[in-house]
C-alpha cells in the first residue's frame, strides 16, 4: 500500500500531471509523468474507468499498481508525479507483464 505522501490525491494535482506531464502510451495504459523537485517524494495516481471491466477487476488492477508503486518508492525513486490511466483490456493482463511494463515506463523517472 502506498503511504498518503506517495499518492496524488488532490484533483488539481491530477489535472496538472495529465496536462503538463510527459505521456507514454502502451497498448493497455497511458502513463503521465510530471517532474518535480528532485527531493520531492515520488507520488502515484491511478485512473481506472468502468470501461476497463467490472469492479473486481478494476480494484485488483488498482491494488497491483499500488504494489508496483510501493516497490518504486522503496527503491529510492524521487522527484516526480505519475498518473496511470488504464485502457480497456488492462485488467486481463497477468502480473508479470504488468510489472515489466510498469518498470520499463517508470524506470525513466529520476
């Protein structure tokens, strides 16, 4: 689970990251990264609409992304806000492919 300090919570912060951040698209998700002060904590936010699947699948996907975010925070990454938007079909991905995609995209954060 991500600590409160490592979550994007305020709607204005979500808007800033999505509008001003660098976008990286994959077949099942869109990652928005917005650089902040190098000493600022790494923060994550997740956008998962009903088009992704039923509530059980959406919540499982959110838990998995939170676990991956926690691993990134524990590895010492800092200085960015990351918002991940799930696209339809994302919930069917297995853990290994989801983790590999997340690491490829988030690995570029300072």
